[in-house]
C-alpha cells in the first residue's frame, strides 16, 4: 500500500550527525594524476581516528602502489579535505524519521560489472554495508576480493549524501518545533488543518502482478568482461573523463571572467 497526503506524520526525532551505520566510516575517493601516472581509488576512513595517521597511510599507499613520491602529499591532502568536510557537519542535528530508500549500484571493478538496486533503511544506525557487500558477493558467486569493498564504499557514499540531506530536514524540524512553541498548540493545529482536504488522502493497493514487475527491477546483473571488453570500456571511461574535465575547465574560465563576487 502507498499513502499519499496523510493527515499527520509521526514526529521526527533528531540525532547528532554521523554516518547512518554502526561504524562511523566515511567514504574517501581519490582521483589524482601526476607525471603521466594516475591514481583512482576509493576506501573508507574511520572519522574517529586521529589525523596524524593520514600521512603514514599516504606514504604506505605510495610505496605499495609503486607511485612517484609526488603523490604522497596530495593523497594526504585529499583525505584531509574529505575528512574535514565530514567533521564540519558533526554537532549538527539530522532527522531520523523512518525511511527506506533505494540504493543503486553501477560499478566496474577490474573485469566485473555490477548493476543492482535494493532497499535500505537509512535510519538503521546499526546497519553494516561491509557485511552486506560480502554477503552479496557470496550470493552472486563473485570471486574478485576487490568487489565487496567497492560495493561497501558505493553504499556508504549514497548513505553519506542522504545523511547530509537529513541535515536540512533536521533544521526544518527545529524551526517547526519553535513555531509550535511560539504560536501555541491550538493555533498551530488550527492553521495546519484549516485548508485540509480529505480527498488528498489516497490509499492505493498494488496487485500481485504489479508487485512482481516492481521487484524484477531489483534483480542484480553481473557481467564478467573479457580483457578486450575491459580495455574498450576503459578507453570510453577515459574519453568521458577528459570531456568532463574540459567542460569543467570551460565553466571555470567563464565564471572567473564574467562572474564577480
């Protein structure tokens, strides 16, 4: 059943901003290029870990991946920048109204392509994207050990965006509470329901066939590509990345030329 325009919604609870998961791991994404070498990677970072661990981590990454030393400070800076952004939201309140959202996967990890979508309770603060990703790979018989971490990062990136959206919802909730206190309970309810139209409340049912068709969309698709297909896909991705970069540079040039702050 779906309910549209319900008469009144349950009160929203507010919690201090954090990742809506059991572990406060934030997604970190790197996209760097120097001296003809490129580094594209994604992983999670514990927001509660001390910042002094960033530099040793970046040095280990450079050594393990056999990268030029010039990468090290930029890796550390990228991690610090994303960590600082996350911490800038801490202390603010976000809404935790009951909500289930669709998480979508559209990934290529080495020669494995994954397209999937599934429902996620974004207000379950005990959820475990890493455990879910491992279970999904086991169910789909995916052997590549790099796929599960990539899935977990993709899930966390979407949950992070949802959490940031819930900050605005939290602010609206605080404003609403203040309005109720200022106006008084009676005035609030009178103003809220003065123009209420009972015809807005709509209850619809879904037939079994419609429900099956809906769930067909949630069937995962996994493709194992040949080396030739991976190379062709990589070239297409690189071409799209270059086009995007040129467009961004063009936009930046336009802004710097015509826009005055």
